[in-house]
């Protein structure tokens, strides 16, 4: 059954209370490695949002019109991954042509989106939760924005952390993970206000 | 037949996506005809954009030296780009120093030709050709160095003694891609129809293993060249040459060239370092040249001569022998120049000895490839 959800609630929930990164801890690798500077974080956030929305739409169509009618649901992982990889490849070529500057600043991270688990995660959530097409688009777009918000927030905190007296053993990924933990607690604080499943 | 549905679905979806990618590739990577203007318009090439600068130039018979064949792992294919092609890529930065970055020197294998582009390359590169040659003879000159002669099959190569060529190694056994390696020519510039290379077996080396095990007389091999700027200067200064192993190659070419062209009034000291008598090549030829040419002195030094060999020449490390001669035998009043060819370690050590004996670094010449 398609769940009965207010689109606006779904959008805000996917950005804040069910933030794909801080509530589900998906897409951590690039989140930790790129959040060191603001410009790359913004670029990557934008790229993730675009890829997330596009692939969720494509995957929803394939799921509803190919996998479910043919009773091939067990193929969803492989199909979703193929779609994600192909979309990233096409996007990479288009960005290279249209905006070489953006292409340069994203560098290796654009192809790395292929293996960003947040993207596969969203595709799987929309299947588990039985979202309609519109809900899928809103949920994917919101999740992308949420991921973008989280990485930019972390980049900003990292900037302050440079000056902080962090114990030697916690420098680098250690303090980053602790920071993410605090951020997650803050975001979970919203969860009483909105809830979607 | 139900079991076929799943593979068919995966295949069809993959096929559609692959088709989409190639269509987008065709549209997006079609840059139309672009012009590459070389050295301020001295030569203008019109070709289809989308390829790397290195391969675009190669398709027009202009060969920028490249040891790795365009994978961005050797850093040899540097070339100055004077029009805007964007910032340096992360793949280029490790191979460039600050000065080169400021002059917008790029790795030509990493720069994609998308629009009209202006580049500067050494004039010599216009002379570089890809020559289909045939192996004429292969001879062991020591236990691990082969002298390989190539017949250029009617083509000619014009070079100054001391230059090198790139040997194109085809894919073999587990080596999938074609590779290129630089070898100094040991043949004389006057023998325009032939090229002779000295190839030492480096354990695990892609090109040397191929040359030592699979290269046969009569095989066709591509040579690209001539490259480099190693040559004798046009001065009267005493030449202090130092070589080890297959580093003999450029000196063999330079020395015979000088002798035959009658440049015998110039003082030349040639130090050749090896471990044992088994590692010395062209000993008789060099001794003969030494006896025929007053001002040429050949000094071979063995670091570990076998006891039974009856070696009467110098013993010890080549750097120690070089130091001894610079201090006692070679006229310090006259200008001196250093010429080095060998391993990077040997070049570094000899550089130290030469500079310690008041030969300035500007007067020391060597090629930068190992």
C-alpha cells in the first residue's frame, strides 16, 4: 500500500528528522573524506542531490514496471547499482562538457558517488516503504538536500576544529566521528516533530 | 524457460544504459574540428577534438616523448600550453615543479583537446619520426647486455650523437598494453639507415625482459625518435665522460663520431665503471680507439675484479677513480665539462665528485631517464 503522507512533511522529514546521513548513517565514506573544505563539500552535495533524485526516479520506474510485474524483486540490488553507475557516467560526461570548472573541482569524487551508499539506500527505502512516484521524487530530493546540509555543516565545524586543542590520538577521523555523533543527536532531537517511515 | 527471464532483464537494462552512455558520449564528446597551433603558428594542425593532446599530436606524426604511453605515470610528455586549457589536474601536479606550473607546462597525455589550443614544443620534435624497423642482429656484449641493430628499411634518421629513441614494446604475455622505453643510440649519426641500441636486462623490467627473451632477428619493431638534448658541446673544453653498463651507448656514438669527423684535437677522458671483467663491454674497441687517438684516454675501472682474470687496469669504485684522475692527471688549468650516462645513483655520485673538483653544474650534461 502506498503510505498516506503529506508531501511537505515528507520533504522536511527527509531533510531533517530522517536525515539519510545522520539518522541512517549512510554515505559516510565520502562524507568524512570530503568534509575538510567547504567548496568541495558544496560541489559534492550538489552532485549527490542530482544523482540521488535522477536515479531514484529511474529506479522507481524499473521497480514498478519491470521488477515487480516479472517477480524479479531479488534482482533489485544489481539493477539499482547498474542504473546508478550509468547515471553517474552520463552525468560525468555532461558536466565535463558543460562546466569544466565544476568537473575539475569535483575531480575523483564524482565517479565515487557510484559507490555512495546513501544513493542505493534511498532506492531501497523507496521500495521497502512502497512510495509512489511523487513521494519517491520528494524523498530522494529531500535526502539529497539533507546529505548536502550535513556535509556542509560538518565542513563548517571542521574549520573551527582546526584551531581546537584536539588530543593527538583523536586527530583526524577520530574527532570527526565524535563530531558526527553530536550532530546526529541534534538532528534526532527533531524526530518528535515529524516522523515518516 | 523461466530461469532465462532474470538474465534477459539484466542484459536488456544494461544494454539500454550502455547505449544511452554511448549516445551521450557521441554528442557530448564531439568537439568538431579544432586547430592545434604549434610554436606561435609555425605549424597548425586541424583535427577532431576530444582526444588527449599527446595522442592528437601523435595522430599527426608529431611525437612528444612518452615512456608510459599516455597513462600519466611517467611525467615525460611535458609540453607548454600558451592558451587557456583550465587549471592543472591532480594527475599532473606531482610531475611539475613551481616554475613549470607558472609557465603552464602540462602533461600532454592529461590535457584533452576541446577547442583551439596553442602549444610550444622544442623545434627538434618536428624531426621526430615513427620508423618501422627490422631487427638486423642481436649480439651479447656482456652476460646481461645485448647489442641490437635495427634496419630502418629505407627510412633515415637524422640525429646528433648522444640522442635517444623510444623502443615501442608490443603487448606480450601478461603485459596487456603497448609500452615505450627510451634507449640511447650507440650507432653513429652517419649510419642514417641503421640504429643500434644497448639493452641491459633489468630483472622484472617490461621492455628489457621482452628484448632479452622475445625479440628475434627479422622482427618488425617501431622506433620513435630522435629525442633528447645530450650531445657534446661545441667548445674546446676537456670532456670528462663517465659511464656504467649500458651507459656506454651514447659515448660509443659520440666518440666514434668525433674520431671519424676529425675532432681529435679535443682532450677526452672516458671513465667506464663495472663490477667484474664480465661486465665490461667494447673493451677492445675502446682500447683500439685509445691507441689511435692521442688525446683520448679510456679508463675502465672494476670494483670487484675476479682474482684469476689478471686485470691490470684500475680497480675500485668509479667515483674514487674519477676523483683520483681529476686531482692528479687531468689538467685543471683547462676548462672541463662532465658527461654522464648511467643509473640515477651513479649520476648523482659522479655529479658530487665533479662539482667537488670545481666543474660547475652548468657544465655537466646527462639525460634524465634511468
